[in-house]
C-alpha cells in the first residue's frame, strides 16, 4: 500500500485535484438535451407552476437511506431539495462547486473540502461541516441503499473548523468525486433527521423544499426563498405518477401536464406530429434485463442460467415491451451501460438454441413442474415478462409473474433480503465505470439486485478502484466483464429508446442518458410560447 501511495504521490505532484477538474480519466460521451434553452428569455411570461408526469417509477419515500428511495423520480426530487458537496457536468465531465467552494486531494484517498458559509437548510438551520459528517455516518448505517453507496468508502472524517471537512477513504478511490456528485449524496440536516426519521430527510439546502407529498402519488416542491444560490425560475413543480398510458397522453393534450416522462413510444409519435409539442429523444444507458437471485441455489446454478440464456429470443421481447420505436435488441452479450466507458465490445450474444437450453435445464437441479417466480413492474416490464414466460415455457420451464410497484420492487429484490427468483428490471448503470461495478456487483451495493457475491469480481473491482493508471484500470474492467460473462447474474434483453415530451414553451429541463440524472431545477414555462388551449 505504501508503494502504491508513493507512485500516486509522484504522479499527482504535477497537479492538484481542485474544484472544476475531473477525476475520471475516461470522459463520458453523454450528450443531454435541454428543451427551450437553459434559462428563460428576458421578459418571458413565466408560469408559477409546472406539472410533470411519470409512469411506473414512483416516489414512495423521500429518503436515500432505504431501498425504496432508488427510483428515477425520487432522484429528481433529491436533485431539487438537496445540494451535494460538488456537482458533475455531464456534457463536459467536470466537477463544479456546490456546498464545497473548493477541494483538493493529492492521492485520491485524502480529500479536503472547504465549505460555503452562507447556506441554510429549509428549517432555518445553518449548514456546517457537522452536517456532512452526520450524513456520512447515517449513510454508512444503511447498507444496501443508494445513500450507502455514495459514502461507503469513507474511513474517517476530521473537522478542523465549521466550514472545513477532511475525509479519509478506506483506500485509494479514483471514482469518489463522481460518487458524491450524485443526487443521492445530498447533504441532510442532522437535527431534522434525529427529530423525525421519516420527514427529516425532506430537509436539505436545495433551491426547492417539499410542500406536499402523498406516497406513490405525487410530490410538490416549492421554491426556497432563502436559497444561497440563483433562484429557480418556477415557483413550484409537482411530480405526479400517472399509471395509465392513455391518461398520460390525454393529460398532455388537454394541458393538465406540461412535461411527460411516461409517454409510450406509440403516443410519442402523435406528439412529434403535433406542432404544439416538443419531443426530445431519450435513449437510456441502462440495459433492460432479466436478473437472477444468486442467493437462491437454483438461480445460482450455471446450467439453470444457461438454459434460460439459450431459451430467450431477444428481438421480440423488446418489441413486445416498448414497440419498434421504443426498444432495440442488444448487439453484444454485455451487461454494461451503453455508453459507460471501458465497455467490453467483444462479448458475444448468447445463442438462441432451444436444444441447448433443454440440455442445460436437464443438467440443472430444476425439478420438472416446479414453478419459478418472476417479479417485475407494470407497463413495459410487465409486457416483456409475459413474453419471457412464453419463451421459457417452450423448454418446459414453468413461471408465475408477480407485479409490484417500483418502490416495493426495490425492497423485494434488495441485497441480503432478496425474495425473488427471477426479476425483470432496469439494470442500474452510471457513466463512471468504477462506480458502475462497485455499486452493482459487490456485496451490499445499492444496485446489487442479484445478491451477487463473486470473490473474483470483488477482488478485481477493488484493484480497479485503487489503480491510478488508466490503461491498467481498463484492463481490470475488461477482465471484470469477462468474469461476469462466465458467471452472469443477468442478461440484457433490450435497450430502452423513448423520449421526453414537453408542451412548447417549456425550457431548462436537463434530459440525461441516465434517467436518474434528469434535472428539473431550472425548469420554466414561457406561457407566451404555448397555445392558449394548453395554458392554465
């Protein structure tokens, strides 16, 4: 370890990692979109309120320290009500100040953050370094959650003064800045959390504060007038779950919603043809996958998994799930983000071969007639699962489907308490490969929905995490993908391709290739650009 640190110090003496610089040697290739421009035009006639609709992924809790907090709209809520120490700019792969005005490290293990002294929480308490330390401590008390993932590598903290915090990691971690720039790394108010463990997590220092919340229904956030930074252009924004596709389209067309993240591909075609709406393409980086509970003896059996891999014929699964405009089959067999760096492009697709599938099933511990549960969610996932069920029946494998809402699904398949056998889901990926594998394929990771615990993979991930050499780290990441191909906990069935619809006049919405990173902080609605029949 000492030798490694000496190498790091020698390599890093030529520069200081400070605010505005990236710790990710391999830049992402993401190109998020923004309708209507980043800021409203001067003199624009802005609406006070915007309604945003979503489909199957709901806000069940506003809390990064429970598994149910790992849904897209919940992350959007975190982005609006919390500030992080730093923020990451997706287009340029750089880090900029937020609650930390500047920071430095010379070895990727010891970090010093110099904090702003003018931020206050929504309850009026002044933000200090003690709140950062408390957030880290609380997160580490909740393994298997996205909050835990952000701060899991912190070994100790030191607070020399109220606006400085020194963080020491358990080892070198070249992805640490990326991890803590994520929405679920928001800094919470210690006093609020201790006073009310349910609503205390609603309190942040962000530009919006929660004013209305009905679990699995809606969350309304209103502009926080004591925010230390630039005031949002919109007074209030509601995220609303609308389960029925026909209702989502109708609400856009009659002016009840101004931003639609849940429009089906077929209905998007109608809005593309309507001059009153703007549709942004939104190809997701995340594979839509069939996963195994590797803690189940049958699911962890490689012959059983190979039987399923050879049984599945992927092209019609995506077509059944999302239509020809909403999905495309994978071109290779990797379970990796579409544009996540260090992707192994040499892993072939599993051959669709029913004879091979039946041979592997016969060699597995599966008992003919045994019914296997597939847990999933409604909508596109449910339709994909129905076709999976049909295809598995062709090799004599019987299944039953359990439909859950998004938060319940996350709880059902969480690491260490996975109640599923098979599950159809969106495989969580990021644009940072170290974070990608650390949180997805190591024990207690918040995105490890397979209860996957392969010591070889864990060792390779640890070696990649601490390696400062980009070429050596790339080789380790490719090796990880080779091992995952030999011992796969999931199969990528299709890529989700869709779009985000807005009424004309909406601007300031940051649409990411990572759905959890969509950003509504700067959303605005210029009423003069919207037809009269769609205005309030």
